[in-house]
């Protein structure tokens, strides 16, 4: 699992707004990207997985995009709620 450059490092949520998190990768090409949520004092909670041939994936209010041309993946939360406030992580795999 490779470290990716993530911006912003953690999401603070404005209620009703749309929150976005972006990850960039440079020196390799992940076959898929996973998004996780972490709440203080708790383990990682898996949210979404997107493969390189899937440009967009959606589950409920959560969605992710994967653009291999610009080597970037984004994670969106629609109609965000205070309970969405947490630390979110992207993780990549080259397998």
C-alpha cells in the first residue's frame, strides 16, 4: 500500500454542503483506490473502492472519481451532516 498525497488531510464538514477530498499519486499507477473513514479513538471504517477502469463510483451520499490521466482521485460527500465530520483516508494498491 502506497502513501498518497492527500488534500486536505482531514475534512471538516459544513452541514448541507458538499465536502471534497483529493488524493494525488505520482510515481506509480494504482489498480484501485480505497477510501476509509476514521473517528477519534476508533479503527478505520471502509467506505468505497474504485478501480482504474471505473471513472466514478457512488454509494448513497458518497462518491469517488478516479482520473488516471491527471493521477488524481477525489472523494465527495453530498448533503453533508455533522456526523460526517471525521478523518478520511485514501489508500492505493498496485495489485
